[in-house]
């Protein structure tokens, strides 16, 4: 006998390009420290597309794989929202193509120009020199992390 699933999530076969579903957004914030009395007051409807995708024509989603960005709060399997219209300046987390392979790293400054830095000490920074075929695909603007 197969074990019973604890939770089943139904997903529609097709999703609209610009979702029209909205969800209730409570006016009160939830305390992460000491509990406070709950408010039963719904402030407005929340459209996740509106919250996470300010520039739809320049935005794409990608799943993270690996552990090199754990220090930035990006875990294996997280869904990343990436904006191609934002300037990839040092300090921002970017999606980069290095010799055709995609990676997620923080853009930094190295001795000879830019470098891609992991947020995990087990991974060394990647120096981006003239001999490296490196292209920035976009800036990570949000991380959707399941708990």
C-alpha cells in the first residue's frame, strides 16, 4: 500500500500570461517576534503579478539550483524573478551566462574588472576577463522560497 500524500496541490493545465487572480491582503503585519492580537481586517486584494513584476515585458522566471547563493537567501529549487531592464551594477544578484552555462551570482569588482561572487564560502569568485564569454541576462529582483 502506497503512503498517503499529506498535501495535494491542484494546478491548472494552462496559466494566463498575466494572471487575473488576486488574493486577500490583511492590513495587519504578522509578528516574527512576540505575538500580537490578530486583526480580521482585509485591507485590499493582492495581485502577485503586480507586486513582483513591475516590468512584464522585461521579466522572466527561473529556478535556482545548487547552494552557492545560500548566504543571499537563495536556496536550491527557489523561484527567482529576473528583470532584464535593470542595470547590472556591482552589489546586485544577477543571472549570468558564462561560456553558455547559466549561473546566479552577486556582481562584484575584481582586480581586473568585474567578477561573479558566490554567497557561500565553499565557492570561489569567478573573475570575468576579456577571454571569458560572459553575458548578464538580468538582475534578480525577488526570490520565492518555499518552506
